[in-house]
C-alpha cells in the first residue's frame, strides 16, 4: 500500500524520473461528448475518471517503486516485506566444494 494519494505522487515525482523508469505520459485524448466532466484525471489530462482511480497511473507508480524512483511512497512495513521478498528471490552464489 501507498502512504500518499496517487495524485500527490504524480505531482511530486519528476517527469525525468518517469522517463528514466521507461514510462511515457499518455497523449491527451480529445474530449468525448458523454463524459462525466466532474471526473478529471491529471495523468491522462482528460475527463472520464478521477486520478486516484486511474489504473494506468497505478501501474506507472508500481514501476517507479520497483525501479527505485518512488520508494518513499510505500508504507514502511511494505518496504521491508518487498525487500525481504527480493532477497529471498535473489540467486545465491553456489559454494565451491
């Protein structure tokens, strides 16, 4: 779980970090006639859903966390669990006989 809203993470993580992580911002889509104008997504820069519910932003933040650009937004207990899991999955050098 995150310790900050997705919208705040989007605002605080630099565009350069997104690029370094291999994430491209989506192109702004043309406005649709029947879209709920009360719901705006800052990641897509368009209406239809709110930033906090944006699945694409959720995925982008996950990539940023995995690549080390947004680890400060992971709840402390989750950081330790993630690091422990990575240590378990890391290959160990084989011992010589």
